[in-house]
């Protein structure tokens, strides 16, 4: 198995496109990240790392990446190859703070990484990927509106609040990325009586898929169906444009899971995120918390 790593998103897409097209839903995070880098939406000075694994006949067998100083993200990988990926990325990205992927792959990666650096790891969260089936639009007062440049500050404020609620670190480049996504027309509000009460975003469409994310309702407006409304409204418009639609939800957030299933989304894959401990100890409890 041969590993290639590039900082050029266009080069990576050309190299791996046929592989990614086999399951664009599974690879929605990879494909949308690549598209955002090519389009100039992804901000930040850190060089992205896009990794591909190649079989003996040179066909692509797996992918992974680290972008915008975020944690390592694992696409589909050959069985038991995550350790090799960890070794390759550890040489270039030793400061990475965690990894996300399918449960077995992410755990294998974390075990190899932490053995290499003599540290521990722990499970931070699990997420579930959903795809849209038959959309059911809830009857909620208000209307969908695309965010404009004048809304950029509010979009950044709400995005940062959503990250805080989810326990995800807010990186320095996130604000500029949000501003660029507003310019690209990717952020939307649900408004009632002219007041934004909830918002959601979508990624650039890639391979006929668009992923909804950043769904957030401020505490003062919760419990009134606005998250359901903005998600369903955005899903309706994306689907009307001929796109398939998907989204992620935190497994621990049962409310979100119920909301998405109620409006027509169905679960397809489950992922886990592990954070690396910098305590200098590889503990058995860290391993125990990441059992598939």
C-alpha cells in the first residue's frame, strides 16, 4: 500500500475522483472540504493535507485529510490501514489534536498515534450521518431567507455559539470562512415577523449532494419548531434544485435526531471523534471509552 499526500485540493480531487464517486454520501465531508478549498471559501494560512492510499495496481483505496488546523478526518480506508495513515500524518502534522472517522478506523488511528507519542486519548463525541428521504415540511410560522453581507456578524456570532454548544473549538480562521460562505450564498435564516430566529447553512454541492450544517437556534427561540423549519425549508430548496441532501447530528443530542427524522431524514453511518490527551500517559480508560 502506497500513500500520497498533497496540499493541492485540485490535484487531490483529480487523483481520487473515481474513488470518491463510488460513495459520495459517505465522503461528503471530504468532497465538500476539497470543493471549498478549490473555490477559495476555506480560510486560514495553514496548508491542507489531503492523503490518498493506493493499491499495488495504483488504484485509490482510501482517503484522509487534515484541513484548517482541524483534527484529522478519515474517509473510507482499507481494513486495518488506519495505523499506516496515522504514521504518515504524524510526520507532517504532529500537532493534530484528534481524529474523526468510522468507529473502528478512528480507534485504530488513535491507538497508533498515541502509542507513537506516548499519550492517551478519549472519545469526545459520536455523530450520525443522515440522508433525506421523503421530506415532510412542518407547519411553523415564518419564512426562509438567504443571509446577506449585512448578516455576516450575526452569522459568525451564531456559528461560534453553535460550536460552543457542541464542544468544538472555534479556530481563528472560522470567522473568515463564515464570511466567505455568506458571500457564496450558503447561509440561511428562518425569520418570523422580520426577526431571525434560527439559521442553517449548506456546503457547496458536490457530485449531486449538498450537506446541511451549522443548524442553530438561540436559546430564547428554542422549543418552537424553528430548527425543523429552517432545515426543512433549506432541504426543500436544495432538493428542488435536483440535489440529494444529507446532514450530521450529534448522537448524544436526541432532540436533533428526532427533529431530523421527523422531517424525513434517515440515518446511514455513525462516526466517532477521539481527542488526544497530552498528559504523557496512554491509559486503559482512554481505550475503553472508544470501543466500537
